[in-house]
C-alpha cells in the first residue's frame, strides 16, 4: 500500500509542469551552460553602466595614540597593582647583598680575609650600574610625537604617525577634477581586483600594498552629466577594494596629485554622496 502511494506521487510529480521546470533549472548539459554564458555576455554588453574599480589604501598608525583621561587613570591603577603584587627582582637582590657587604665592612668585628675570596670581590657595584642607567636616561631625547612641519604636509605618508591615513588622488571626471580614491576603468578580461591593483600602480609614487581579499568592500554609482550622457553609457559603477600600505615610494614632489588624509579630514575633499559610501568601510583606527 505504501509503495503504491509513493508510485502515484512520483508519477504525478513527473507529469506536472512544475516538476518539469525544476528539472530544467538543474540541467547540466553543455548547451545550457553555453546559453547561460551567452546571456551574461549579452547583458554585460547591453548594460548602460561602465565598470570601474578603486583602491582604499590605508596607512596604519605607526605609534600609539595619547591616552585619554580615563585610559590614563586605568594605566596608573594597573601600574600600582603590578607594583604591589610584584616580587623582588635580581637587581634588587643584588642591591641588598651590596648593602649587607658594606655594613659588614663598617662593623668593628669585620674580617678582612673575606676580601681575598674571589666570590666576594665585586668590580662594579649594583648601585654604580643604576647610576649609569639614570645618567643615560637623562641624556636620552625621544623623538617628538607631534611634528607641525610634517603633519601639515598632506603629500607625505610620514604625517600624523598616531592616526590611520587614507590615500586620495586627483582624478579627471568629465570636464572637472575631483579628489577620489584612486580608480580606473575596468578592462575586458581582468577581474575587478586586478583593475584596483592597476589603479594603484598607475600612481607615480610607486606604493606597495597588500590587498585584503578579492571581494569589494563597497560600491558607488554616479551618472554622467547630461551633456555627455548617451543611451549606451549613462554612468559608472565604482567598486572599492581595501588595501594596507606595506612600503612607500620616494618622497613626492611638492605638486603631487595625491594626499594622505585622516578619516576626519575626508569630508573636506570628497563629495557628500561619495563620502557617505566611503565612510562605511573606512576604519578610524
């Protein structure tokens, strides 16, 4: 009885139009694959949107940022707790031993024969070492964390070492020049990541970067001005790829066509609509 019900179900499913359509969708014949590829190429050729890829190149912070007031309070608390729970170190034990030896030498019943034992002969006392370390610390001058002359130069990658910087390039869009993330038009036969790599390589500075994956992190779509818009080209879709700067090139010229800016400075150079898309995936580390 159960086998008859199963046979009836399979027979009805095979005769139904829905069942036939399901089997057609999963057809793996070469004819179907060729037809699918032809449809994709036709849709791509008939699309009125041009494709482009841009690289979001970031220089990560080189030094740590200054503590906020609450971070400074927490750091002081942790330093105090570590000092209270710490044990005596080797240098402190040596200081205690040297102090005991000096007190024995100053005692009335001091035996001078102990000085003949090589184990008790010290060429440099621990206190002498500590004094030399203190002198070296006083003479040490750390490099400045803030350099006004360098931090104001937007063309150098050495500015604002405690912040993350983003590379902007001056691009020609129609008849106007705009500050954008470095981008270029997609070419037939290359992936979008390869297009983004080519956009970065086109800059004269010779930056070396590590790309973070093969998938874009964002997309921006804009239409061309009506004066140059056609039925086959009404605008451009720009796909963004993230990358981390691994090596910078030589010092740029004073009139370089690119800038290194912080995330808080992007709004001064990017259009609001473009800024809204870019702000989603740029991290202000």
